[in-house]
């Protein structure tokens, strides 16, 4: 339900374009995500080895190597230099996401995105209100800790608990206990914090987000004049902070309106408001607790696995 208008999210779009037209980008994302999974699953399940490996490293048609640069960076910090094919795979992935933007990985490739989107959809359907607050910068702190932890321990630490890798490997080789990590992410987004994992905690998304800062592609609002100010974009987007610059740029380019509608006034007010943030002292406490818990969890896993 859209809190601003009192109607179901997407109601106006469905009424104007039909369900298929209003959902085309979501359907394309799901088609891409499940298509990538199908390519990886074709080998183990059907013996058709189009793609070998997983999202950390893959080899397509015995020609194309693709390497996750975040995993490779952790490995490099442990003292292991990637082989030539691994370096080529890193260059390809970095070049791709420098071009299209790092968030393309999160929304078009990452299998956990399906889990968190499902949690967000169910949260709206159940009408669950209230949410914990964790600053978006927290994911960058976790990213830094995983890199430092890998350098100190000599182990690619994040891969021990990375739900992206665990889900992807689990779907290929069998989930085992990995379902507990995936379930924890789902329940966290459902009951604790709306869009909490992808937007505030995941260091993989933080890493690709840093890459995306250098991308020439940006979110834009080219048809701002046709917008009816339903604000559904703010309701459904897991990264709503990318909407504000696009709408502000479009507003500056457009001629001033003679009179603003109540809906337009709500949008303008929202554009003027800064991103909600916790007080500095609260952010420090949150980061400190997360840092301590992350280090304890990683070193506990190191001890359990005997590294």
C-alpha cells in the first residue's frame, strides 16, 4: 500500500498500461536472474556444460572466464595471486559494471535479490509497519572489515557466510545448511528492517556500488512531465536514494508550473528532505556493535572450520 496515496503500489501504472506493461522491467529482471541460474544448473543437472563454476568464478563455453573482483580482492589480500584466466575474468567484470553500473549486478544477477524482493512484497501484503534503522554506510564498514579480516587471517572470510555465494552454490550443489543463512536474510527483511540487507548491510552490493560510481550511466527521469506523482517509485525501489537526483535534475530542467497539485507538492517536499539518518552517536553505537559482532562471527567461523 502506498502510504502517500492510500492505494496499492502500482495501481495507477496497471490501470494505464495493464499488468504486463507495468511489470515489464520486473519480468525482465526475473527472466535474467533465473536465466543465469539455469545456465549454471544445466551442467550439474542435465550434463549440458554451457557454464562451469559459480558466481565467484565461471568459465563459459570453455572460452569466457568471469571472476568476481570482490572475491578476487579478498583472495589477493590473503596472499594468493589469481591465475591469468582469473585476471582476465576480473578485467571483463570490472569493465562491464564500470559501463552499466554496479547496481546492475544486484538487480539483474544476484539470486538473493529474489529473496529480498519476495520479503519486501510479503511485508507490504501483510501490512507490517515500523522498521529498524541502520545507516546505509554500514555496508561499507562491513566491506572494509571483510577485506581487513582476509588480510589478517589469510582466509577469504566473507565467503564463509556470504548468502549470495551460499545460495548460488547451494542451488547448484545442494543447499545443506546454507538455507539457514538465506532464511535469516529473508526474515530480517520481512520483520526487522525493510530492504535492510541489500541496501544497508551487504558488502557485495557495497563493492559493486563503489564500481558503479564511475559508470557513465545514471538513473534519469526523461519523462518527468508525464509523471502523475503517485510516488510508487519511492515505495518499491530498494535504493530510493538514486531517485532523488534524477527527479531534481528533471525539475531544474523543466519550466516552473503555474500551480502545483497536492501530489506534486508531496513529491517536491520529499525531494527537499535529506535522507533520514540516525544521530551521530547512535550511528557510532550501531557501527561499533556491528563491527564487534562481525569480527566475532568471522573469527568463530575461522575457529570452527580450523583455518
